[in-house]
């Protein structure tokens, strides 16, 4: 058993070994702590040295900058001043003794409850913000007091940097030494921004309630106190529910800090925000554009209150003449005969090569006294209809599969994922070229093209053009998007086709210059979204759409122009001839524009009638004509990656290396006199030539027969044609003839089989009146599930039992 116990010597050796291990561990711990201690001293020293450097660079306390709000100035594309963000009438000042205690307490409750106790910096609040910043990243939460906010608004840039925070804290301490608490609170209340262009508490009381500050109720004071954190987000005119929640939070804080009683809180919270507000004033000419400027700067990380209080110089892309003309087209009947005041429209004009937005237009209210409203040019989300086909179908097919403009696609009824797809009048056209399919906006070829390229390929193609998609279905090929797009997005996407495949994100701001002279460049970087051959071949086909297809009403003689129409079918429960949305997107080498027209809500009394579905094309035509007047607009240049082939009498485009080889000419050798005359040996080339000759003869016979039929039909009176004769060619203000959106009096040829130029002949040869319009432009389904995709009729007539004539049989 003695072998189970260690000897005394072994025991001593083991103990000494354990002590050595402990000593080594203590040594490691000590050295580690020493390293951290030294590192801490160094960091503290470096930080202290850096902080001292920041302090030395801090600006002086200028009283003039403290006492007046510094509105930002907007400059146009030529660096000329356009306007201040707010005018002098929005700068009312009020002494603190005229501001009721209830109003003061509302602001203190939500912004700085320990204002009367600290000396410029609230240590407790800073500690809480520090914890949040460690968890969520620097800048996640601010610990600024009212004094610090006043310093930031008056002297510093709004960027969340260590330098600015150090200078902010230093200047806040100096400010508290120089001014009393009452003076600081007075300057703050007269300087902060409340939205709607209103600086200071006195202005805000007048703008929102039409009252003097001394007459504000507790509920009104709480509403105003909640606005400075997010003036746009909590805007009671635009977001009354959010504004009401924010007001109720302020009232709860007031009760928590014993500024009001529980009963006063409940009474103030019971008042609906909508009932508290006064009517708004009308916006000025540039507001549609400046609204987008504000949104864009917010997207880039700039707070709206900084925009109105930091004295920024904002250099934009605005073309004042284009903006003024766009507003005039949308707000008057001088150019377009709008059906009623509820008819909405949105348009964005961008420079094709840069993506710089030149004008933003929104026809958004039947009330002329409304100052701020929904921007249909930038905030709208609607299904784009056939304007999606170049983006979702034919663009991806050319890019990935290198299809030519002559690629043959069979137009026939198809079924995908249990859904039946067809054209609007249930007609099909057999094999058609891709050019013809796009020219007359057939649905089936577009769906097939996207399926051939691959839905994921189409999704990636759209995303590169600034149109992100969470999911994709076959109906997306014809514009049946789940969430829709805006004219802003569509204008940017189409501009890339006109810019050799280079996409520039549409933007209104070039750069901003801060009060301290620092500049920030906000221009996005160009992205090669597609090959130059894809961009050019799409453009060439879209030129055909404008000159010979559904977009002919938007054509501008003498201007190289490409574009596409788009409409969406009416719901099944709406009867009548019309659509829910009407679009037109187009471009030259200089400008690109997208136009949407429609109504907020679709009902039996409010939908786009067929005669009004042309307004999108006319709006585009007027604006594009105006901005292109007097300047040279070059045609689109064919890149070396594209080659031409003449098929029939139509020039078609091929990706270089994919065009069919030209057949060599056959040379017949002379017959020798001393040889007996006989039939020449027939070669394979001779047979091909004879077959081509026979086909040409048959084609000529077919065309001759169709022309004779057309002449017979022309003998019949056509009221649309008669009306067109009486109408001046360029008098676009007159109502266009009824029919499918985008066609005018043109009709797609019957029996179109996509064979070169013969199937692309002038559609006016068919005037029998059977087709009311191009099959396939009223294409987009009502939802992403492909419900009714492409199967809309030219009109949803009332059933016979309701006293209306039955649906005309176009078959």
C-alpha cells in the first residue's frame, strides 16, 4: 500500500512545480495588465492630444449665428441660386417670456429633461448613449443636450464624427459660461426646424395651427415638440397617424415628469391630430423638385432639420426652364385636355448620359391651396405594363442569348404554372420577329423571351438598371409587378439603353458645401449594366415602336427618338373601355423621360378612359419637344459589336459573329459553240436561288391580294379617319381618336408572320376597323400571381342583361 502514496521528496518536488506554475501565471497576468495599462495611458494620451487638436480647430461663438436660423440655399445646374429653402416669412421670433411654461415643458420632456441642472453636457445621458453606441455602432444614439443641439445647428457640420462631437461638447460648455439657461432655451426654440419650411416655435404655431404661441394648447405644444426629431416622418399633413403617436408619447413623458396630470394627458391625447391642423398653402413651381432633393439628402444620411438649419449650399441638377415648363404642362389645360381634376400624372426628365434629373413633375391635387402632397413622379409604385418588356424580356434575351432583332418567336396561347397567357383580344399571330413583337406590344413573345433567358437573368438585368425585385413570375415579363415602379426608376432604366448600356442612378444633388467650407460629392458612379450591343439593338427596336408602332403619337419629327407604351387592364368588376394606368417611357441621346397617368383609386367612376390613355404620350411629346428645341440631338451610334443584314425590305440587327453568312452570287459560264446545247447542270446554289425567287413571287402575290382587300375596305367611310383629316397633325391638345392606347389610327397588319419588312409594312394599310388597337399593350395582370395575365379585352362592357350591347366579337 505504500506504493500508493508519494514519498516526501516527490511531494516536495510536486509542490515546488505547482508554485512555479502559479508564479508563471501571476507573471503573465501582471505583464498583461501592465500592457493594457500602458496601452490605456497611450490611448488616453493620444485621445487627449487629438481632442486638444480638435478643440483648437473649433469655430468661435458668433452671436449672429446663434440668433438666426441658417437656411440652406439651392443652386441649379448652372450654379446659379434658385431659392432659399425657406423664405423670410417663416422666421418669426418670440421672447421666452411669451412662451407658456406648458410649451417649454413639452420640449424639455422629450429633448432634455435635466436641462436646468447640467452645465451643457448631461453625463448620465451621455453614458446611456455610449452603451447604445457600443451595442449598435457609433452614432446609433445621441446624448446631446439642448445646448449641444444649439451649438451643432449654429456652427458645426451634421456629420457624426468624433471630431464634431468633441467640438460640440467644448462649445456647449463655453456657451453655458457665456449665456443664461433662459437665453439658451429661447435661442433654441426660435431656431429649430419643424417641417413645412417653418423655423422656430412662433412660425410653427402659425403654420400648423394659425395661432400665436401664447394660445397653444397642451396637445398642440406636444405635437410641435415631437416634430424636430423627424420633421418629415412626423409631418401631420402627410403622416397623421405617426404624428399622433409621437404627440401621445410626448404627453406621456410630460405626465411622467409631472408637468401635467393624468387627466390632462388623457384629455390632450383624445383630440385627433387632423382636427387640430389648419389648411395648407400652395406649393411653388420648384417644390416637386425640391421635395426630391430633401428625400435624396435624407437617403444619403443627412437629417432634414440639418438641411433647414445648417446653412448648406446645395448644388443640384435642376434645369429651371425645363422644370417650369413641366409644371405648366401638368397644371394647365394649355397643352393637354385633362378629363378631370382627379386625373393624376407624374413625370421625371433626366439627362441620358449622366442620370442628372432636370425636372420633376407631379399633377397631384384637385385642390389649389394644398402645399405639400404625394409626389407621383418619385413616390408612386404602379405596375409598368409593356414598358417593362425591354427590361424584363428582350434586353435579357439579347444580353444572354445574343438574339437578333429578327429572332422568330411564335405568338400563341401558352400556360405556365397553371396560368393561361394570351393577348388582349385572344388573337395570335404565329411566328413573329422580336422587332415586330415589340413594335405591336404582343404579350406571348415577351413572356417566352424572358423564359428563354431565364427569370433569374431577367431579375439581375432589372436590378442593374435600378429596379430591385424580391421575386419574379412569368407575368413580370409584361409588367405584372407585385410592388410596381415609379417614373423616377423607369426614366433611369431607359436612359441606360440610350447611354450604350451605362446606368447612372437618377439624382438631383451634385454636391453639398457645409458652413465650415467642407464639400461632399454626392454624384453616383456609373455602372456598365449591359453590353453596348444590347443597348443599341433595344434602342433600334424602340425607334420602330415610335415611328411605326404603338408609340407613334409620341413621335417628334426630326428627332431621333426611342420609346415604349404601357397600359394595365381594368379589374373584372369595372365595365367600360379603358385602362387603370397609362405609361410612356422614351429617350434621345440627350434626354430621357418617363410619364405615368392614372387615378389614385380605380372605380366605375374613375379609371383612364380610352381617349385619355394617350395623355402620357402627349405629355412626353410636349416636354421632350420643348427641351430639345434649338439644340442638336445626334442619332444613336451603332457600336462595332453590332452588324446589319437586310431581310426583305427591313434592316435587322445581329450581334457581331451571329449574323447568317451572305450567299455568294452564282456566275453562269458561257456555253461552248462546239458542244451540243443541253440543260445546264443544276447546282445546290441554283436550287436555293430558284426557291428564293419562287418565295418572292408568292410574297408579291400575297401582298397584292392584301392591298386589293385594303382598297375595298378604304371605300367604306371611317369616322376616325375623317376626324383625323380635319385635325392638324401637331395639334396634340385635341382628343386623339378612340382606340388602343398608343396607336392613333394605326393598326397592326393582319396575318403578320414576322417575315422581314413585309410583316412590318405600314399598318395604315389595314383600315377595316375590326381591330380597335394593337393587340397586347393592355397587358399587365392585376397581381404577381399572374391572374388574368395578358388576357384583358379592349373593353369590359356591361353584360347584355344590364342594357348594354354585348362584347364585340373580334375573332
